[in-house]
């Protein structure tokens, strides 16, 4: 009891006290907090979006910066299309679910599961990439932390997990301030950087020399590869449409406002950063200072604002993780409600959040970070393909939706989502081709496996529901006067207080009681028989020798034999004695044969299994 109270106090301190169901309406975002949480993934892309484009284009030497402008404009144009399209999805599906719900209802279950599979992968990679990129920003300022990067990233993910388990309301308040510090720091850096360059005419020397040209000129393949690398900047746009129910009422209106503000922020911050990367000649480096770090140094040098920007960049990258911690549990809740994911994902935790989804996301992301050694450049190629598959299916699903419903302005909807369908499909194919050998093929393998697994989960739940359904029963005709003859079997290894207690309980239930003993030790068997004769009881003892030292298998075989002999008119109840102690670690010191026996016997139709708990500590307290 004392230990339970201590564990509860620690849990309350770490996560917070349980919230009543009635407080669920308060656990929702308003517009400022919603923007801080939902926009963090998208706007954090400036920390590595322009850098990923330059990684590809730098083979052009100084010419790379000219093409960076065009590539960035292409990505911003794609963002505008996606923003308008997702506002359409919010209007049509205010209950949330985004591309999954749209594709499932308009293109079929498998298309919906394909979209959800892409989103699941995207959310997991968002946490892994963003936490790793956040660590990169910290290491850019404190290079001596580089050897501890993986441990740092795992620790950051665990901290975010705990904060998100505290609930939407509290976590949004914690994360809003650093997000807005980043937004205003970036806006100030862009404006001051442009003012310094054009008005003050201060053109500082770049930190690093631009590499010499290694290819003769720009090619379509090179440009498409740069575009596909920069498209990682668009992940996170879908989170708002997935999480519409998380907004305060009117939730669709608030979600659309957040989408519009998000688009404006991306346009200014991503576009402005790309422009400054050109003017201040930021050079992408493996393992060196990030592009944003180089720009900040060129604009502020190592002043107070430089460190503010570095830490706020690290923080916003972690906030991008928080977008996934919001979107993933809500998506899994919606998928789980449809029966395609374990029902545990639909349960709210003590703080009214979907705790299972939060913990599952954290665990898988940590495994990815350890496997890829927190290298963002290795993880990002897997990143964009999943979310762009969901983008594409969502757009095609909306076209079908408008054609089927033919509501107001349905033709306008077809045009908007039709353009979105073509653009996102082309982008998906570009990313798939360009990133296939870099890891995109893994996503193409994983999504069909996800679909197969989700279909099997659905089939299992459908089978259970059909088997338990009472729809064909006449409830007023159910007979509660059925009478069964009962046989009770108590498996015992020896005579002790736990087994005697179980036998006493079995005898009190009346019926035929059999004590069943299987032993590889003849001396132990004889000792048991001698003690049994001293009991002076009418209960039957069956004791059998096991020459090959097996106990569980012959025990089950004998119970099955008794059950078969009993037939349908008799019910066999197996009472398994089990001693209990206070120490939670004591379970590691004992085998769990009883658990295996219970799980095996429950598969037999006419066998009922019960556990007789014998509490050792309770007896000690009574003796005292």
C-alpha cells in the first residue's frame, strides 16, 4: 500500500493529477496556442529545408545560390496549393482524420489505410528528424557536445513525452512561448539581415568558402533532386486537418485560421531564410554549423541574439516533435475507432490525452534515432515520401467527394483539389524516384505491411464482434436456470498454505474436487501422498510421475482429459494457487507457470480458470 501511494505521488508529480472527463472541453487549443503547436513542425523546416536543397545544388559551386531561389519558390508555391486544399478538407471533414478520413470514405478502406500508413511514418520520422536537428542546433553553438548527440536526442524525446502526457492545455502553455520566440527571432533576423545588407551595405565575409563547381551546369535531374530534398519543408501542413477536434469551438473555423497563419509564416520565414542564405553565402556542411547558424552569425556575430536564435532554433525543432505528439495520437484514435488499430489507442489517459499513442510514438522514434545515430541527413530521405503519399490520396479523395456530393461550389472544389492532386502526385513521383536508393524504398515496403497489419486487426475485431453479438438472441428467452455439474481441479506442486487455501476454497464451492500433481521427483510425490493422507479429506488426489522432467505439458494433458470425459453437461473449473508479495520486483525471482497454464486452458471451451491469491504479507501483518 505504501509503495502504491509513493508511485501515485511520483506519477502525479511527473504527469499531473488525473482530470475528470467533464474537463475535456478545456483540454483544447485556442488560435494562439494551436498555432504554436501545429505550426511548429512546418516552420521548423527552415532549419534544414534550405540546407537540404543546398546539399544537392552545391555541386554547381556559386551558381547553386541562384537555383536555390527558384527551388524555394517552387516549394512555396506547392505550399500555397496544399494550404488551400487542406482548408477544403477541414470544411468537408471537421471531425478530423485528414487525408485518412477523406481517402477512406471516398476511395475505399485500403486507400485510407495507405494514407494513414504514410502519415504514421511521417509522424514518427518528424520526432526523430526534429529532435536530431534540434541537437544539431545546440551542437552548432557548443561543439564539445557532439560525442553525446544520440543520448541528447533520446533524452529530449523522453522529456517531450512526459510534457505531452501532462495534457493538451498544460503542454500548449509550456511550448507556446519558445515557439513564438523562434518566430519573432527569425522575422527579426530576416528583416535586420536585409537592412544590414541593403541599407547599411555591410557584406561580411562568409564563414566558409564555397566549393568549386564539380558539374558543368544545372540539369533537370539535379533540379528535381534538390526540389525533392526541399519538400521535407512541407511536412506538418497536414497536422491541422488531422487534429481539428483538438481546437476550441468553432473548431473548423479556428483550424482554418491556423492554416492561413501557418502559410503566411512559412512564406516569410522559409523564403526569407533562403534569400539570406544567398546574400550571406551560407555553405552546407556535414557535421559543421547549420545554414541557419551561419546566417545568424553573419547577421549578429556571437552576440546575445545569436545565442537566442540558436537556442530558439533548437527549441522549435523540438516543438516540431510536439506537432507529431499531437497529430499521431489523434490519428491513431480515429483509425482505432474504425477498428484498424488496437483499441488501446482510443483510450484517454489520466490527463485526458491519448497516452498510449504518445508513448508508442516516443518509443519507436527513440529506436530510429539510435539506429540512424541521430543523423538527419540519413533520416530525411525517408521523411517526405510518406506524407506526400497521404497528400496525394487526400486530394484525389476530395475530388471524388465533390463529384459525389455536388454541394455548393462543388465545381470550384473539384478545380482546387484537382490541381492539388496533379501537383502532389507529380511531387510524390519525383521524391520517390530521386530518393528511392537513399531510403524511400523502405517506406514503399512499410506502407503495404502497415495496410496488411491494419486489415488483420480489423478482421480480428469484426470476428470478435460477430461472435459476441446478441442481435440474433431473444433476450427475454435467455435461460438463467441452467444447472451444470461441477468438477474442480486444483494443480498443486506440494502441500503448502497457498495450495491448502485453494483446496479449501474449491471444497466450499461443492462439487467434485481433484488435486492434480505432476512431479519429476518420486520422493517429493511420496512425501505429498503421506501429507495428503493426514488431511482426512474426501477430495481426490491424482499424482503422476513425469520421467522426462516435464511438468506443464503433462499437467495440461491431464486437465484436457478430465474435461473431455466431463462432456457438455459438466463444467470443469481449474483453480490455480498463486502466492502474492508486496515487493514489485519479487516477480522476477519466480517462474510464471500459472500464467502459462491459464492462457493455455482458456482456449478450451468447457474449462473455466480462476486464480486463488494467497497474500504472504497479509498473513505476516495478521500474526504481528
